C-alpha cells in the first residue's frame, strides 16, 4: 500500500467513526506500532495502538500517550 493510499484510508476510517486526525497522527501511530512489534512482539502492535486510542479517547494527548507507551516498551525490552 502506498503512503498516500494509507493516508486516504486513515482519513476515511476516521470519518467513519466521527473523529478527525491531526497532521502527523498516522506516522505517530505507525511508529508506535513498529516499536511495540519490535520491542515486545508483533501481536503487541495492534493492542498497543488500541490502548493509545483509549487514552486519547479519555482526553490524553496522543503525544503523551505514545511517550508513556514507548517508555513502557523500553522498560519491557531492556
């Protein structure tokens, strides 16, 4: 899938559930998924991004949720 197709899908998916994406959100979430997949295990990628989404849904800024999760990944993989 080309990056433009992924961005298009992300916009469509976000619209389908009534949320909007800020610039950089797609890359941030994909980076988090990569870090979880490599630092924990591949199945941790969707679970970790889901947990980030739950935190954002409760009002935590995405950058803050990602930083906390990346710290947890780092602790676990050390």
